[in-house]
C-alpha cells in the first residue's frame, strides 16, 4: 500500500477498494495483503519496460494463462456421506477411474485398511487390510493393463503395493508386495513416475525420518524394492511427479493452459527421441522455504539409479530471499498440469507456475484468508479446472477461484471434526475425509 501511495496511485487504490468493498486496515492484514498482491504487482509489471526480457515474458504468459482458468460451479453440498468404510480416522484419499463405472475414491485409514468407494453412488466397492499400522498416504499409477497400481504409505515406515481390480466381479484390492523397511517411520508422501513400456514403474516415498526413497515396482513378480535414498533435512510433507506434458509450452514442468490430463493422470512424458527425460519430483519439506526438485539419474546403461537435488524453487517472490515465516505442506497439480497449488502452514495457498525462461517455479498468485486449526491438516486439491479447495478450521473446506483469488464458497464438510484429507477431480467433484471416520463426496 505504501508503494501505491508514494507513487501516485492512491486514487486508483481508493477506487478499487470502493468497488470491492474492502478498505485497507492493519488489523485486517490478509485482506490488505491480498489487495497489495492484486494491484501492486500488476502496477509494477505494467510500468516497467521489459522488452526482450525472456524471464518476464515467461512469467507473464503463465500469469495470463492462470487468469484464463474458468470458475465453474463450486461444490457446496455433499451428495454422499460414506460411513463404515473405516473403523477410525480416514487419513488419506486418492482417485481412480473404473472402466464403465466412472470415478472411485480410494481411502486409507488408521485401521490399516484400504477401501474403494464409487463416487456416483457412495457405495463401498471393496476393502482390504493392507497394513499392521495406519495408512497415511496413497498414490495411484493409472492406465495399467491389469488395473491401476496403488501404493500405500504406512505409519510403521512400510510401503505396500496393491492392485485396484475394481472393474472385476467382485471388485477387489489384492496386495502384490510389501516393502517393510522403506522408512523408519511415517510414510507421509508418495508419487509415481510413469516409465516407458517394459520398464519397471518408479515410486518415490517421503517420510518423517527426513528422507526420500526411490523404489522399483514389479507387479508381475510381486516385488517392491528400494533402490536408493536421499536425506531431505526435514519431514517430507508432500511429493508430486513433475513431468513434461504433451503440448506443454513452458519449462521442464507443465503445459501452461493445456487442457486435458494432468501429472497424476498418466499424462504423456516428452523427451528427445531415444533419450527419455530423467524423472523429476517436487518435495515439500517442513521448515523449508523452498520446494526441492529431485531428479532420478543413472551414470550409464544398466547402472543403478540415484536421487539428487537438482534445484530449489523458492516460495518467496524473490527466489534468493530465504526470509519466510511459513513452509509448504500440501501439493496438488491443476488438471491441466500447468499450475501447482501449495498449501502452507500460514493460512495461505500459493499457486505456482513457470516464473522464468528456464521453467523454474515461482508464486504467481496467493490465496489469503484461510482460517487454521491449532492442529491443522494441509489438504489441498483442484475441483475442476479453476477451483482450488483447501482444508480450513472447524472441519470446513474453502473453495477459491484460481484466476481471481476470490473465495467462492465454504463447504461445511466435517464440522466440528477436522478435515484430514481432500482430493479433487477434473469434473469439479471433491472428496473429503476426517478424524470422524467419514468420507464425504461433493458434486
């Protein structure tokens, strides 16, 4: 606000505040910060001559693509409330497509069970006891011939490989393999890396033992083996695969403005002919002011893969400024694969995208005003192309329009029990779970 006042923009700011019904007040800092984000950065961008600046052009293109994301209807009322799928807290959710039936929600619980629920009807299709401890994280590798592969991360540090045979009669969730020593404790994040035909799928796991581990899955041989580990200097809270999307326009990461399937949906990975790109992941680490870019490398044909930190993507406007009072907790790609929603531990969600010509991620927009519980869970997801949903205080989920940053609805999902996890779907649907043992489906 000080910049606008000192540079002659006070009348424009006053007009904007009058139009939006918002007045800057130090006692209402989130609203003031939001106005600053919407106005000051735009003023700076328009007032500076950036001709020939490739970094500015890349960021500008990404911001314009974000501005064009449609709103769509925000889901406000649950269509189904699912009770009895688990005997206690439902800690994690993922989605999977069933041929001929549509979407299903996979859920992992403190009871050590994995369950599948049909979105259209709310019916529990299958349930399987997969672990001797609670299931904390899930990741799905779709488009497999025999059915999607599901990885389940557990409280005791194990990772379990499951086949989602939900189109079979009866539907089932058979265990294929268990990697008992994947981590010392709490596997809190998982992400698959699609591989070329004939290659073993790669799975990355993150844990509260402050490490990431790379695994190779062989569903036919019923094995899940750990290949290598990497220290991460903090609890790993979130992981996502970072692909090159077919038709993408920016950087290593995402196809900005590209409709269709995103990174979690088996999107095509591009690379030079005969030289597929090395798999890359993004990791959110508690207490860190950056997202770690992890890359899988081999020193030569047939060599064992290794993990290394290839880059660090700052959560601050200035990537070289480490002074932040918050860190990333939850990560979710947009359906188009172009934008990453980052839930933080400070009541705001960052929307990140290509911020320079090299494709490094930078914050493009900040969503403010998310109320937090004392013991907060960091669920974040996309309900359709342009609506970001984030878990807030009191069992509520707040829905934001990504293009404007405006809160377009509050879903009273599990009041008063806290929301434990949420997952969005491309068609605008949303699933949430809670410590109360229920799953709620919104459409």
